[in-house]
C-alpha cells in the first residue's frame, strides 16, 4: 500500500504477540488451549506496590512529570544501580521510559545513522532487529548455538566487528533461552571490546533477578569499569516485580547519550505514567523477599519442564540459568510426519502442528533467529505446564 512508509516493509509484527493472539482465537472457538507464548509472570503485582500507586492518585500525582522520569524515581534507580550492581549513575544519567522497550527504542533512534551496524547474538529477543531496522540501522547476527550454551563466543564477536559497528547487544539472562553470562564470560567479551573503542554496549538486564541455583548475575560495566563511558545499562520493573502492565523501564548511561534519548522521548510519549512511576519507587525501595519466593516456584517449574521435555521423543532441552524460558531443540522431529500426513519441515511446522493437534501454543525458534528450536515460557501455573508437557510428549510420540 503506497500510503505506508517503506520502512515498514523492513519489519514484521511481533511473532510472540501473534502466537498469543492465535491461541486466544482458538480458545474463543471453544478449543482447550494452553498458551505458553507470553513472556510475563503469572504472579500478581505485590500489594505494597499497588498501594503506592493508589496513594499517588490520592495525592494528585496525576500530572505530567519530567520527560525522563521524576527525580524521586531516578534517585531510587540510582540507588538500585549502586546497591545491586556497584554502578554510579547520577539521576541525570538515568532515563525512564514506558517499559524497557521504549528505552531501547529511544537508544537506537538517538544513535543510529543509516547503515550503522548493531551486533545481535542469536537467538535474540524478537524486538531488537526490528527496532534497529526502524532506526535505519543494520542488524548483524552472530549464531550462538546450544553447543555454546547459547552464549556469544569472544572469537565470533571479534570476527563481526567492523568500523561501522555501533552497538553490541547483550541480554543476560536471555529471552528466549534463559542462558546467563557469568562475570568470567563477560570478562572474555570485554577483552575483545577493549580493542574496539567505537563499539558501545547495550546491556539488557531485564531478567537480572530471575536467576536460579548458584548463578550470580553480573553486568558488563561492573565487570569492566572502563566501559562505563560506552555502556547503556537497561533494566526495568516489568519482570522481577510482576509489573508488565505498568510499563516502566529505565536505563543508565553517559549523560550525553541519556540527553539524546530524552530528546527522542520528549517528542513521542513524554513522561511515562506518573502513577506507574510512583509505584516503581515503592518497588525499587521496598522489600524484595517476594522475589526469592517467586524464584523458588520458577525454579521448580523450570526443572519440571526440562525433565518432561527431555522425555519427549525428538526433543532435547538444556537447563537454563535464569529468566522463565526454555529453548529446546526439535531437531529430532524434523523430517517426520504427523498422523494427518503433514511433514514437519522446520520449527514453524512443528509449533503449528502442535497447536492444532494438542492445543499447546509455543513460539517457533525461527522468530528468535535460531532454528530448529521453540520457546516455552514457564511463567504459568504448574498444573498447566505439566499438562502441556504431557501433550507435547504425546504429540511427539505420534510422529513417524
Ligand atoms: C529481553 C527483554 N528486554 C526487554 C523487554 C521489554 O520489557 P518491557 O515490558 O518493560 O517493555 C522484554 C519483554 O519481554 C524482554 O524480554
């Protein structure tokens, strides 16, 4: 359609949202569907956070705020960075957006010129490439297969850096694999990046608090303080605090970058919701013991799902360090036929046939840039997960 800008031809609608919509449509038709596509905790927002939002409304905090977020919230974020990450960001070096998504979007809009390259380890969170494309940049993908623990290898990174490389995106623990980088992994990548001062690092730490077993979260500007001047440390309240609908994310970085990002935001959404900002202050300054309790539940769900999927014929599922996703391989079912005679040619065929046969909605690995895999979000009730995994086992057993 000629009325629509050409840049729209470069991107695709979010495939994860597409899966959720398809599952909802089947449910509306009366089908028994279990949706494992959505990336949000099934726990409710804690009460002390809700109360802070209600109090903000009653106090009349219902007006525009500073574009980059209220000073109070930025102070709470600054304290969080210091307390949890050992990072010094003044409130002026912090920007708050409508979800982590807007912070990333602002960063690319503020920094990319046509043809600038952004290195994205694959599999990746679905929005990175399309955000880069919307900002006229070129995504450069580096495959990080299961054999590498889905982590970027320093030598692979070195090979892809060019004079046009502007950003490297790191995301740990990762959506979609749940894989996490330990401090030593980040140190090895830092040694490569020190040789390439033109490359900035955008670290998406959204799943920082969702880690299991003995995994210790680390972020790159903490591991290599020299990167403080060329890192955007992005985070948010959506996942750890069960606040996906409140839409608050934030970033800390060099003042010049933050100023440019604020300028972008000032012409799109202005400030994020004043009420959500008040709630986020309570989240960041308040108790976090509920996170440990949630993590116990997530961990037991992860273990259940990994073990049940590894019992499904043709599926092999690594045990990830964090987030609430697993990213099993379905290589063992490629080329097989369903009882209806459909051939499973790729992971897209697998997830479509699974949804039709057993009503289990998962997302094909192709959407995240590494096949043949699929992503399961285990942020859903344990009984449903058990039922879904049984259905997957049953489905795989019918393939010949
Ligand atoms: C890796 C990653 N980064 C960023 C986001 C965006 O978070 P928000 O909901 O705060 O925009 C998500 C949400 O799914 C995510 O998985």
